[in-house]
């Protein structure tokens, strides 16, 4: 006859106070506990390895993002400094240089347009 606390098998679940908890009672007479413990131990070891890999990957990506942010901040400072120098040079030498740059850009677009027109034929 089965013991009322253990039920008829080696493992029996019992309703817990909250739905998040499950209590198991293991019957030491039935089933090989050592094999179960070894199986659980190997699974825990495997999960530990996965967690360590996730941890190392997260640290690597965090360091990479930090370096990327530093590089971006340096680039922004360089662009800001160059824009300041360009504005000073435009103010000191007049606006003729801006006109030359705009004309050069229009000339380049015109050349590209002509090349695309003639290359289709």
C-alpha cells in the first residue's frame, strides 16, 4: 500500500500556497536518487557555463559600446572644431569661397548627369 504522504510513485507534486511554487516529495525507496542528482548537477554545470558565456559576451559588448561612444565623442569634437575654423575662415576671407564650392558642386552634378545620359545609349 502506498504511503499517503508520498503517493504511488517516486515523485509527487503537491499544490503550494502560491501558483509560482511547486513542492516535490521524493520517495527514497523508489527511484535512483544518485542518478537524478548527477543529472541535475550536470545540467546546473551546463547552465553555469551558459551564464558565464552570456556574462563575458555582455562585458565585451559593453566595452565595445563604451569605446564606440568615446570615438563618437572625439569625432563630434573634431567636427565642431573644424566647423568653427571653417566659419572663421569664411568670415575673414569673404563669401567668395562658398560661391566657388557651390559652383563646383553644380559642375560635378552636371558632369554626372551628362555621363548618365550618354551611357544609356
